[in-house]
C-alpha cells in the first residue's frame, strides 16, 4: 500500500504473513523499516532477530533478505541518498530503538499522500530524531557459524525446546566447548544467554497479542511464571505486566490511526 511519494521519498505499508520470506535483494535508495511483528534480517555476515521495539536501517545498494516472524504490517520509508544523514554510521546497516514520535511519523507517511509543506516538516523531524538516536545493541544476533546457526534456527522456530548445550553438540558431532565458542564469538552471548533472549523475545510478541503471562511463559519453555518474569526483567528492564502497560500507553498516545484511503500499487520488496 503506497502512502506518500515525492522526488526523494516513498513510503509503503505492506501486510505480511508469518514466515513470509523476501529473497536477497537490494534497493537504489536507503530504507528505514519498522516491522512490529518481528523479522529475521540477514545483511552480509550480520544476522539479526528483530522485535517490535527495533527499526532497521539498510543503506542503498546493500543486499539483504528478510523472513517475517509474526503477521502484521511492515512500514518502510525509502529515502534518496541525498537525504542521508552526515554521520559515517549511516553508510552501514543499523538496528535502532523505536522512538514513539518517529514511528508515528512513519505510520502517517505510509497511510496517505502528504502535502509538500507537511512532508518537509515530517521528514525533517524524522531525520532529526534518527540523528539523535543511539544504535541499538539488543537485537538478537543469529550466529554465522553453520553449526551454531542450526541450533539457533531450531530455537527460534520452537523456543520451548528444552535441550542443553551438550545435547545439541552431540547431535552435531562436535564438542560442547566448540559450540559454546561459536555462540560467544558470533553473538557476544553464551548459549544460555542467547536462548534466554530468544525465548523472551518470542514471549514479548505473545504478550503484545494479549496472551496471559503464565501461558506465554509455558509456550516459550519456562516451567514457572516466576522464572519467566525474572528472565523478562533481565532483558527488558521491567516485569511483563509493566512492559505491556507502558507499550499500550505509548501506542495510544503517539500513534495516529492508519486510514484506509491509500491507493494500492505493486510495492517493492522490503
């Protein structure tokens, strides 16, 4: 669904399905994308598992592929390179934390055509927000080592799997120490830390969809709600209940309603 267009910008809102895959591709413009349902993004050697609190920045002519985690909308702003911010970091792919005002601007641009004066103000504010936003390092990195990636992909697909590192290593025919080193080298996290984040991120999506804490905890592999709440707090800095309340307040305060009057068009791959 096409929203605002101009000489140096196009805004698209696209409905995506769970597990929908976009093959490796590139654009001749910079892309800023917000995928509330989560996505696994591969860019060169970087493999990120993004959730709703992430934006991804993909510079022009950078090959990338995506696989959606949950169903929902994907919001993309395609910007001419002439609008790229001057800091060197914008020349490489980035994961950024969601800013409430920033995503509200993205939603508005994707919802309908915007007159020129408002467009210029919206883009200027969006770029100002991006310029002041620190890079996010809490995106879950998927290992590049093929053996560790096999384990990671299995956990992402079924986070409730209850197997320790030794069991995975035996299946792969390698030592536990080798598999541990692969996770640590590629992700900066031990296997246990990585699995905790994978489970908590999967649960976050379930909680946002309205599932009770006890049910979400069980579905991602926790035997008790107490253990899950402790893990959730370690990752997100708050209890699940407080996190969801804050998220709902932010959305109701900052996000404009998306209208249905955007004209359809064949949109580019994300």
